[in-house]
C-alpha cells in the first residue's frame, strides 16, 4: 500500500509479544506452582486496536518499532494476515518488546514487561503522509514525543485523534492538547487532574484540554464519558471470562469503529463495551475479537454488570 493511500485509521504506538502462562491461581512468594499452558501471541495497545478495526472491515495502517528476532516476524505475519498496512521500523541486534502474562483461572492477569530503550519510536521514524492520509489517528502515550508530533500533523490536516492513556508519561499534557477523544484508564483522569472524584476529573480534563470527549474505562463498572454537556455511562457486559488481556484495546477499537459509522455516542460506547467483553472470552490480546454480528448479538441479549458506587 502506498503511503499516499488514505486509510480509515492509522495507529502510532506499542506492539508487544505476549507470553501467556496459565495457572490455577497466582503463585505465593516462595511457592512452586504447576502451570497449565504457555502461549506466545502478538499484542500491544495500539497494534491490537488497529488489528481489531481491520477485522471489522476498516482499512488501517500501523507504525511502530520491532527488534530483529523471531517476535518481529510474528508481528509482521500477524499484520499481513489481518491486512494491515504495517510501516515497521526494525532495530538491529535488539529484542522486540516482551510481556510475560500470568493468567489465573478467573481470567485476571499480572503482566511483567521488558522493553529495550532502542525500541522507542522517534519523530524521525514518522512520515507525515502516513499520518495525514487517514480519517483518524490513534496513539498511546509510551513514545510521547512521536505521538505528539503525529497528533499535531493530524490536527493540522483535519484528521481526528484518539488516545489510550494509562500512565502520566513525561510530556503527556502536551500530547493531550492534540487529542480529540481521550479514552483513559480508570485512575488516569484523577491522577492527571489531582481530583478524587472521577466525574469531576473527566470534566476538568475536558475543560483544561479542550477535547471533544474525555472518558475512562472502568473494567466491570463499564465506562464514563463527558462530552461537555452530558455525563454518559454504559455498563459492562457479563461474559464467561478467559483472559482480560486486550479488553481496553478492543474497547477503543469499538469506539473508533462506532465513531466512523456516525453512531450516537451512547451507541458507540455500548458497542465498545460489548466488543471488549467478548474479547475476554478467549486467550490473548486479540483472541476474542469477534465479528460485528456477534457483538450486536451480545448487545441485544447480554446481561450487564451493575455499577458499584
């Protein structure tokens, strides 16, 4: 695919190779625990969001760095199989980012990760045409400087920008000034804004950074989103949980998909909740990316959690 070809979504950010180790329960210190299985599969915040959107029929491009190991080949093959235009920046004599995920029988996981500093994406790795020839840009905050440059280019070209933020990365405030749709983890808005109340924090974010939407994913408690006038809430769906890895990535993909369909905000958020829930029913960050029909079926018939105050 040519760099000048316009795609529905371009993602700039993380990929990771997930080694998922399944155990009955998380091991206690000094214990010896039998594991059930070990699976190696591709993941990473932005990469998984892009792949989900591609599977739902959107055209996508991904920009990120990998090493020169077997894991890099795994990522290239996964992007190619999905049909993603992958603009991969290789790093010689370097291991790709690794995540060790210890998964218990309830589907909850503990993540250990390692990333060589040479894998950090820099602004010099980006080509402006990759960014501006898209309907939407999605970034995470890990390589904040590169994400900020990409977001600025997108803004200048009238390309909408969404983000997935879970840490107070250095320079993240500058990045958020370039974001239209801020979708953060549950505790990010309160830490960023110095607020104890999540609704007040979301309103403060929206006001401070002049975004179109400030939202926080809340796990079993669903999602809260402030559009400047109304606080929207959508409950999470109850499903048989196998692995919660990638639920947030799939949520963001569902939001982006709904936005590009022109749906009302409540519809977007509900679709995203259903997509995220279904991703938890299979192993891996992308194992439960279900069809549009399956997502709509859950929306029609699924049981929801009750939000805890």
